[in-house]
C-alpha cells in the first residue's frame, strides 16, 4: 500500500455513517435557518409589516428563549436532573476544561466558585493536533536545514519529550523558552 493510499484509507476511516449523517443534518439545519432568516423580512413586507414588526418578532423570540432557559435551570436544580457536559479533545493544564475532565467537585468561573453538578462526559481522541510521531515524521525532512527550533506550545513534560525527539532526528538547536523569554529568530 502506498503512502497516498494509506493516507486516504486513514482519512476515510473516521468518516463513518454516523459522522456523515450528523454532518448532513447540520448542513440542512443551517441551510433551513439561513433561508428562514433571509426570507422573513420579505414575508413580513408582503403583509405590510415593517422593521418594527421584525424587531418585535426577534425580541419576543429572544425573550422567550431566555425565559425558558431560566425556568429550565431552576427546574433542573429542583428535580436534580441535568444535561451532561460533553468535552471533546485535549484540554490544556490550568483550564476550566481540564478541571472538568479531572472531575473536580468545584471549579472557578469568572472568579466565582461553582459546584459541578452535571455529569461530565469525555471523548478522547478528538484532537486536531498532530501526535508526537506524526510531528516528527512531518518535520523530519527539515533536520539539518533549520538552525533553531523553539517549542512554545504545550505542557512542559510533553514539550520536553518533543524536544528530545527532535534532537534524536537531527535538529541540533532545540529549546523550550520560559514564559516572557525573548528569542531572536
């Protein structure tokens, strides 16, 4: 199997029937919403309704949505039943997402302590970042031609592991600057 065939096979593998169906559902939902939003002013104008009528409809729908959310949060607290929080992909250290993934009983939101009452569901493996071996494979051909490599993203332990990997494939000057360091490139 050639590299191109293997890449196509890996690209298609994640595109299951469910992923395709959800994608199509999202597409048609967005199309329907955008169409209704674009046609509503023309529809109202055909009945003699102007900007004030459109504004009133928008305002009432926003207010109704807000009131339903407010009532549902109160109702949810009263009956003790909550919707789960779905976290997909990697969550960096010291972030709200990481604290939720760690299932802490309380988190800080905008400086205020909030108890975590919802169920936390974590979907691992949905990261848009390349993994360690893939990064080394992708930038390996640049070894010997690039003078400096500075790793400025990621957790310290993972950055150090990547730095070692880069040195191992031939990058001579690899460093991890500290926050606030200035680097001449």
